[in-house]
C-alpha cells in the first residue's frame, strides 16, 4: 500500500515538474523573443528554478529508493536522455539568435527549464549508478 502511494507521488511530482518546466520554458522563449529579461534571470524566476530543482531532486531520490517512476532497468536510458537534454540546452542556448524569429528562443527556453528540472535527478541517479558499479565484485 505504501509503495503504491509513493509511486503515485513520484508520477505526480514528475508530471508537475514537466508541466512547470514547459510553461516556464514557453515564458522564457517569449521573453527572449521580445528582448526582455528572461524569466529565469529574474528574482522570481530564481525561485521557480529552485522549485524545479527541488522537484527534480525528489524524482531522483524516489527513483533510487525504488519507489519512483524510473526503475533500475530504465536508469541507463534515463541517464543518457538526461545528459542529451543537458547538452541540448548548451547547443540551443548558443543558437538562440541564429534561429530567429521564434525557433531559437523556443528551443533555448524549453531546454533551459527542462534542464533545471532533470539535472538533479540525473545527478542523483548517476551517483547511485557509480556507487553500484563500485560496490560490485
């Protein structure tokens, strides 16, 4: 029963994190497109960034405890996808003004907010994977 509750909590935390990241990413893209200060660069945006990072950390912690949406078999794929997303942010952030009028800011904004959400989960699961590799004989 308790595992079912934690599994539901993990699913909802993941979905809420993705939804917030997408909304903030679209807002970020709108700000970049209109040459305004991007939302994540403002004081209120910093709080949103902390919320996204906290939700990502919860996803990662629940995953290493075996109660999350990411199973042990899915961990390598999640780590690879997370690293790809973090690389994607770096690439899209540098191409923001090259892919005008709207594609560059859209890709940069969404990948930035998704990276803030996914990075803590990737970090936690990477540490767990390294730990597991190190302790196996």
